C-alpha cells in the first residue's frame, strides 16, 4: 500500500463512452494508463480478476453471466510494489481490495455484491 506505487484496475464513466474500464499504473509519482478506456455493457455484472505469477501481474475482466475473463493490459512486472522501488517514504505491503471514489462530490456510491480472493484457476471456473 503506497500512494506513489500501485496498479489500479477500475471501472469509471467516460463522457463519450459511458461505463468503461481501464488499468492505471503509478510508479514513483509517474502515472501511465496501460490500456485505453474500454466500453462496458450497461446492466451487466462485471467481474475483475488478477493473476499473479512470480513478479508478473495480469489483470482480467468479464461479465458474470459469461464466466470467462479476458485479459486487460499487458502482464506487468509488479516488482515496483516494494520497499526497494519507493523513492520517497516506504511501502506498507501489497494489498488487494475494492473501493469507490466519487470525484464529483455528489455522494455517488457503488454496490459490491461480493469480494473473494482465491486461486486463479478456481476464479476462472464456475462463474
């Protein structure tokens, strides 16, 4: 957990595209979108996934009624998520979680049905 170093897969709303998803990388206060904004279908439950292999992080997304997840962005070397990579301050440790940010100030909210961390092979099947 660091305000300078993180990977952020997030669903947002674009004025032209509507509901969309993208992946942001922050490394020592340098910000880079690893994907364009990808439109999402409205009215469908979205699944988000992360596959970790060594220092590689591959994010995925899909729709609950399809079950299969598709990769989003490149497999990213996540070794910058460490004390050694932080130029300022310190790194608390890698965490995974969900959040809601209302940047409009209108008190908007998000509904999350569930959050689960489990082996990737289990995540890919039966959803």
